[in-house]
């Protein structure tokens, strides 16, 4: 396909781009992508916001051209370009643009509509599923899907009816539903949502994604916990909300960044210290003598401009480190 696209592009640039669109959606189909990924592909490829709307199935997905899912703003403009989804045509893939028709836009709409229909038929068919399906999980955690539809998808995952469950999230946007009390999946980084009843799994998913943002690779360059539970965040979730709302970086974070530029191991040292019960415990975690850690903290305090060993200063440090993770 890539060879064909290259040869066509030499003759007709738009034809080569259209072949690339086909290949892109074929890869999504092979990976058993969900509806949000389909709409995200349409938005990114077309360079305009894209929507999937299906009133009969209560499906509403909107994604900006930068790949971020957002809530619907205004009703679709009749001038926007769209393609029907499904044999009944009640659903539509919409590109929020009234620009002149192009081969690439036509191909994006057609392939996105075809794949959306495939996903919908897969996750909303009657009868049990042979195994977990990422598209089924998407239905379970989608707050825009009717509760009855979500409960049916929940049963398709093979989880006991009436059992509490939680959502775990890991990098790349993937989520998984796990029975409460069951072992967590093995992954380099995880955000773990709160255990809830099946109808409330969208809430658990949202909290799992927030918890994931506070996780780290636990390396010298990215120190911190690999697995973060939403129930342990407390007021830190408010920081995430403030960052998402567009709040500028705090002065403490700016000080931390400047200090880290001068001392490469500073963030690792302060992360271990902030997570430890004492200086001796932090020194043991860093494999240094406690007097060495005292010297490092002295230097850090001079660069930061506050005393990290006093309760108020330690709290400031913990907040700055949390904000650093959120703004990566």
C-alpha cells in the first residue's frame, strides 16, 4: 500500500494522500479500534473537528484536529460535510467544514463511516462476546452511552452481574475493566480508578485517566510511582482540573524547573525525599548517606527559595512535583 501511495503521489498528490487514508483506517480496523479512535483519525487526517453522531443509539463523539476529545458545542451545521453510518443512515460521520469537496475529505468520510459501522455492529450485537474487546470496553466507560447499553457490554466482558469493578488506564489511551479485588494488569505505568457499580464505570475511567497522569516511569529522568490509585490522590485531582482549565505554571514549578536545569539529579532526590517518611528513609531509597542527602537538600533549598524540610515547605514541594507530572 505504501509503495502504491508513493507511485500515485508522483502522478497525483491527492490520489496518493487518499491511499494513505485507506491504509490508516485499515490499520485501525486491524487493531480493533474503538469509536473515539475512528473519529480522532478523521479529525487529524482532515485537519478539522470531526463528529460521530447517531441519535438512535445515543452515540456522540467529537474530536478536535489535535486529537483531543471534547463535548459537543453547537448542533451540526447543515453546510458541513458528512457521510451516513449504517444501513439505516441514522448515524453520521461529520467533518466540521464547508470547504470545497476534495478527494481526501471524501475518502476520510467514507472510510471513517465504514469503520464506525463495523465497530458499532461488533460492540452492540446480541449474544455473548468470545472475549474482552477494546470496543466493548469503550462502550462500558462511555458516559454518553445509555446505561442499558453499558450494562450489556459489561456482561459481554464476562464480569459477574452486580459485581463492583474498576477501570485501569495506561499510556496510549487504553483502558481495561477489572473486577474489584482482582489482580491489576502488568504494565509499566498504570492509573487505577475507584471501585464502583457497573453503571458508574465512566466515573472510574475518568479518575483512572487522571491518576495515570500522576504516574511516572520511576527512572532518574522521570521519578515517581509507576502505579497511582485515584483513591489516594485526594485534593491533587483539583490540581489536574486547574491545569486542564488553562491555569499557568505556578512560581514553585518554575523554580523547580530552573533548579533541575542546574542539578540533573535534583528531581529524583526531591521526589524520593517527598515520598519518604524521614530523611534517613529517603537516603536509603537513594542509596546515599543521610548526611549526603542533607547537603543535597541544603543546595536544593537555596535554588528553590524555600525550606523543604518544614511541613509547609514539604507540602509546597509535593504540590510542585505533582504539577510537574501533570504538565509533562
